[in-house]
């Protein structure tokens, strides 16, 4: 297969991964993605909340969890409390309401650092993949090698600008 196509595919995978990771980081608007991956110890096994309950939003800062089995409410409350995400938790016989606290300036800075570190880690992954491709390209004849390296550099530059754009959008969500 063409090394540049391999690189393009790898970039798409990394960008999808970064977007997925960013969706788990809370901004001023909560999302069900914040809690759907939390593991709940229920009926003798570990299950994700999304496998035992319906998740919904009640703007501006509430996440509603409606378990299919009402006996799971206490297990879900305990699992959410153990995450240390800082939600205000209210439960009744029908379900659970998680209220996300307003983000402080300090918390926004922490999240910004996390976002930037995730982005940098993935840029490093891309540089590693680029180096592998460069080794393959060095086996090509001179004229093809330089043309391919130029195309590769354009791909990497495009990737970096996409990651930077995603980071800027996520950080802007904190002020929205």
C-alpha cells in the first residue's frame, strides 16, 4: 500500500481519538460522555453506566441518569461519587440527577493543560509514524523520494493544524 495513504489513515485515526478524548473533558456544557464510561459494580459484575441506564441532559448543567432497574440507583451513585468529578448528586426512586458545578478559573486552566497535553502526546505519535514512513521513502529513487517527502510534510502540517484547531475549539468551550 502507498505510504502516504497509510499516513493519511493513521492521521484520521489519531484525530478521531483526540476528538473522543476531548469529548470526555467537561466544558461549561455537560455531556453524557462525561459519565457513560464510568464502571458500576452491579449484580456481581462491572458494567458501564450506559449499559444499565438511559442518559440524558437537562440544560444548563444537569445530567439525568434513569436506570432500567431501579435497584441499580445506589450502585450508580456510589460509582459516580468515587470518580471525584465533583458532581452534585441527587437521587430519588426514579433516577439520578448530576449537577455539574460551575467551572472556576483554576479548573479551566487545569482542563486547558490536560487538553494541550493530550494534543501534544498525539502529535508525538504522529511524528513517530512520520519517521517510519520517511524510512520507507528513503528506499525510493531520488526524484520520487523528494516528491513523496514533500507530500508527507504537507500531510503532517495539515494534521498539526487540524489538532491545533480542535484544541482551540475545545478551550473556547470553557468560555461559552
